[in-house]
């Protein structure tokens, strides 16, 4: 796998990030620019950990920064919107096969997650990495505010029930996340159940 035009890869990434910074609405307190940077940083950790080659690393990084691009238009079916909106931007630098790989990784973030490839698993786990981290409460509160804005929930009880159900049903896919994120996630689930 090779990128068609090596020199344009960083430019396209910076252009997409700049567009996200400008277009993501301020009421997106969770699905924000910071979330996208967080997912990209977590993906970088996976790339180093698993010693992923440069060509695939680029595709993972592109998928990471593009996975919530659909939120610039709507939260509904945002994964498919992301793919549709991003494909024309990627055509100058990626082959159709590479675009399909990126699209697969983006689709792997859809809840409930059903990643098909190892790379899909990386992006899926990176997207929900916070579930097993010490910043869970802060990021969860950002999602809480976003859900209130969209009317997904109306009461604290609904939010608590939703968190518990989500954590009970969620599973990590990579060995790294299973070993390094699962324990804190289960601890948080136990805490929530005592409330």
C-alpha cells in the first residue's frame, strides 16, 4: 500500500482538522475537536505499541481525524456522513482500496461497535478509550451535556441508567485495551451502580 502523493498527506490532514475546528458546533461538548485530537493521540500510541508500518499508520491517522467529520452536518448517521464527506478530500492522496480501509475503520466506531479488522479494532478502542481512563468523569460529563442538548435524556436518572447500560454492554477489542482499560471501566461501572 502506498499513498499516491506523499507530499500532500500532511496538508490534507491539517486541512481536515482546520475544517473540523471551524465547523463543529460549540454545543458538541463531547464530539468536539478535543475528542478528535484525543482519538488521534490514542491511535498514535497503538501505532507505536504494535509497530504499525508507515502506510497503514497514515490510514489509521486519517480515519482518526475523520471519524466524526459527519458531526459538522448532523449527529444522525454521522459515521456514514463522515465517509461521504471525506472521500472527495482523500481521492487525491489515496487509492480506492485505501479509502475503503479508512471507511471500514470509521464504520467500526458506530455503536454497537462491530470492528472487522485489526485496524478497525484499534480505531474502535481509541474512540472509547476514555471509558477506562482516569478522565472518564470529565469526558462523560461532556457527553451528558451533549445528550441533554439533543434531548437524548432529560433526567439524571436517565443519564445514570444509560451510562450503566452502555458500560455493561461495551467491550474492548484489542489486547492493549482489554489489559489496560477494562479494569478501570469495571470499577467505574461498579461505582455507578452504587449511586
